[in-house]
C-alpha cells in the first residue's frame, strides 16, 4: 500500500477540488477531502477531519498518512484530530502549499516513498521568489558553489508535451531531492511554473541542478522524458 493523503480546508469545494486535481496526477494514491462543516458552511469540523483520518489510515494499511491544510484554524483542527485518531503516530502534518504540495506529495507517494519522504516532498515545494529561478535573476553575487553542478538537455517525445501530469511528475520527484533545480529557467519543484513552459513534442527541456543530489535530479528528469512520462 502507499501513503494516503488528506486535505483539510475551510471549504468543501476547495478540499474536493484539490483532491480531484491530485488524483489526476497520482493514480492509485488514496486521497481524502475534509472540507467545511457538517452542515455545509465555511469552517472546519473536528468530526469530518477525524473521520477522514480514520478512512485514510485504513486505506494506507500501515504506510502512514500525510495531511495538508489551508488556513491556521484548519491546522488546529487537524492537530486535535490527530490526538484522537486510532494511530496518531502514523499521521503527519505537512507545512506546504495546499494544491502544489498535495500534488508533489501524491507523486512521491505514487513512487513508493514513505510517509516522512512524502511529507518532505510536499514541504519542499516553493513559490515565486523563493525558487532557484528567482535567485538566478536577482542580481545578487553568487559564489562558484552556485554554478550548476549538473546539466542536461532532453527532447520531449510524448505527444502532449509538457502539460499538467508531466509537470506534476517532475515537480514531485525533484521536491524530495537535496538539489536546487531549474527546468528551462523555472523552478523544477513548481507544478504551475513548469506548466507555463508549454513545451510541445520535439521541444527541449534544459535542466540545471546544484546540490548533493544534482546528478540524481538530472537523471530523474532524463528518465521521465525517455519514458514519455508513461503516456506513450
């Protein structure tokens, strides 16, 4: 079994929508939505969250559960529910962007990562100016250590090119590595930034990576491209 994932949101629609998107990116992973109150209002429900945790624990069958939340009180509700669930030691709360973090976590879980690694994949997702692409254009002087340690250029062979699912697979895998990675100049751990590339079949992905896992990062993207992201 794989790690199961739970979304806790103040809105049922947000929770269900995030799960719907993530399910398209990570087939075979169990996702659970716990959004809104029991009577359909905006807010969080301890009972709904606890029920989602128990369903997720059952689906994970010992592999663990990772939880993503939206606003502050959702975190408090999730923390309370963890204390009362049947296996609190198997439920981990991730501090991560809800949608991108969920997708990254789902891809990591699909790949067989354990609960700690799935949590780390979600937490590693960055936004905007925190990413390596922003740093490269900041004008700040960099030492030689910031020079890309590994690079690679790979021609897309899948018919649809770079769209949501390939972007999710790239971002999810890279997020769990100890490396700063750009793909055609954008943050390699950002699903949304990768999707903006709009590279079609026959186009090239240029990967640049630094860090102890730089070689693994480049090799990971190379393998995904060679496999056509599993779409061929």
